[in-house]
C-alpha cells in the first residue's frame, strides 16, 4: 500500500488515472474465464472473472451485465431470454431465479448444469452467483446456517460455470441484513464478522472460487477503509471486493464525491473482482436508482475502474426491467467515450 492517498486533484484525466492506479493493478489484471473455477496456486491464487459475450476475456473494456433477478419471468430460460434481448454479456445469478431458494440447503446437479447450459446457449456468461447472508448477525446459529448454505453454493460453482460468489458483510440488525444498526461499529460485530469470513474463505479455498464482498454504508464494512482492513485481516487471495460506487457515501460526503471515490480505488483497486452499476440521490444510505438517473459521477467511476485494470463484469441493478435497455445504452456510451478520448473524472 502507498504511504499516502493521492488528493483529488491528482486524477485529472484518464491517463492520470491509468498511471497512478497502474501500480495497484499489478497482479490483478489477468482474467479467470467464467466457465471454470480454478484452485489457488502458490504463485498466483484465484483471479477475478472477466468474460465477454462468448465467455472469452475482453482486454479493452468492461462487460455490461445485470442481476438476473431484475427480470421477472416464470422460468430461468424466460429471464435469460430477456437478458439476451437487451444485448447484455453476463449476469449475476441468484438461484431463486431458477425456482429454488437463493441460498438453498442443496442444489441438484442437473439444476446447476441447466443454468450453465441455458446461459451459454444464449451467449451469456454467469459472471457470479449471489451468496449474500448476514455474516454479522448477532446469533451464531444464524451465521452457521449461512455458512452451511455457502458451502453448498460454492460446491455448485464449477457446474454453474462461475468462479465468483457475491457477498455482503451484513449488520447487527436481526431482521434485515441491509439495515444499519447502532452496534455495527462495535468490537463484537467486527469479531463475529471476521470469524465468519475466515470460515467462508476456507470454504471458498476448498471449492476453488473467490468471494467478493460489497462495502455498503448500512453494513458492518461500511467504507473502503473497513474493506481494506477486512482484506488485510483475512489475508487470502480467495477474498476480493464487489465495488458499487453508489454505496460508499456517508452523510455529508456527497459533496466530496471525487475524493471519496479516489480514496476507495487507491485502497481497493487491486482487489476488485466484481463491479455493480446503479445510482444514488443522497448520501447516508445505499443507492437505489438506475445507473445514470442520479448524482453519481460515472465518468469518474468508470475511469477509476478502467485505471485499476478492471475488465470484468459491470452489473446493472436497482432498476426495473423496462429501464435496462436505457441504462445499458448509458453505460455503453460512457465506456466508448472513455476508451476513445481522455476523460476528466470530475466531469459528467
């Protein structure tokens, strides 16, 4: 890690972003194909997935996708048809889209192979699978059940054709893992989270997958600083980050958007395995708006992603099915502009 974090003024163009973040990207730019889960090797460890429409990595640009649950439908196939109709490259799969619980107690092999087969038939990569449970729940039995179900999910990843599981760090709230709780900053919350995460990472190591947790203002890991602290505490190549810029702003921080984003990428850029795309209208809470419909500086966000070497999935969520084509077009235009011309991150 650098001894100091660059001030906002350092990142004036895309070239500045690339040059400054290049050192952070070392060892993190190689892509792991989304069709296989590779075990950790002493030299490299598991790496983040980056799959294009045919499943092959695209070295030039991120791949626009969506959380599959965005599309309603009676069957998995109907949802995948909707993704294909929007021209999207990849999905984050939640198993409730296939007619079982999102975190089931068991997964039939034929269900996993069907999901992989049907996605591939439509030219869609399963970039990640959703494995969120409340890792900071005050009840140890609740966390233990979540870990048991995570083991089931991890064991199915190879057959699903993915190597990444998306996580959240949870909250001390007993009823809602997305709701802030006053005890989230307590030593007990950190103790329980890190213990649970250590077990989760061991599960991931055994299955040859990576876990990508999402810093989010309402969770125990509510900032880039705490995300870095967790990564350093666990110290495993099987633990990475899902970045969602709309989830990073505490009350009063929106006016310092560029500074907050610069710092987040300086701390986490080399460990980003997945990226989400939505928007926000206020700070102090997670974003709930479609990408391009709020106040997030997408020029800055995408330039920082590109600058740290990220070429993986950029997954839309927080939107309706009807809004997907427009939001995908918004991202495509931003990415095309970023590649073809210098971008000043602070300018929309």
